[in-house]
C-alpha cells in the first residue's frame, strides 16, 4: 500500500489534558488526585496504554495514565463516579525482581448525580 492509498482517522477525541503526575515530576507516597471520572481512552501512545480523564470542580481536566494496578482497579469504577487515586509507593513484587507502583483507587458510593461537587475526606 502506498502512502497515497492510506486513509487516516483520529483515535479518541484528540484532546490531551494536563497529566498526573505532571511530566517530569516524581510521585511521592501519599500523593493523590480526585475528580469525576469522565472518559477512558484506550491504546494511547507507543505502549497502547489506557488514559483515564478526571474532571475537577473548576471544569479543568487531568489525564491519568493507566498501568497494571490502575487499569485493574479502574475496571470497577463507572464513568460518572467521583474518583480518588492515591499513590502508595513502590511495593516488592512477588514474581519479579523489580518493585511495582501501588495505588489505592476510591470511588463515591452514592449515585454520581448525588455526589456532584462533593470532595473526599
């Protein structure tokens, strides 16, 4: 197939928001982010990762890159729920020599519409 024959379509909505943690910044144990879970983008970037978008009270949005732990735990969270993600630090891996990054994922247990504007404590 020649370059002239290829037709392209954009993946996702083409919009990338600020990311958490910000590029070049290391997470510290206890660092957290919260907001309403509004979107999931799949197969993003060279590693075909998931990206989860959280919307804040002021209308700004932050993208959180998925990984083994975040992806597995976000499967239980419905879009529209309030979410809090807490970095718990590196933990020793049982099967590999390298440690992994652990995260706590929390979501509002009330209906999303009842949770509007509430903050986690």
